[in-house]
C-alpha cells in the first residue's frame, strides 16, 4: 500500500492528485506547499478560512521574496 493511499482523518485530500504528491514532485517549499494544501482543500473543509490562509501564505511569500532581493542588492 502506498503512503498516498492512506488517509489519516477526513476525506478532504482524497483526490486523484494529492497535495503532498504535487508539492514533492514540484520541489515546493513550505510556504508554497501550504498554498497548494489550503487551496486544494478549501471546498471540502474550511471554505473561506482556508482561502484566507492562502492569501496569508501568498503575502508571506511576497514579503520574503522582497527581503531576499534587498539582501542581494
């Protein structure tokens, strides 16, 4: 049995492509991975709360990118 076929609690990730698989195969980091996780599950779990989390992680990604660019300059 593949680890991707086992679900611990809830069915909000039981989709053809699970977020963890997409995140891993695309070598996404923590922040980007959370964007994928929350946008994938928002319809089946926490709705608007998960969308707000997506926005938060996108804003965090923008801020950390700007900080990185400033350090390089």
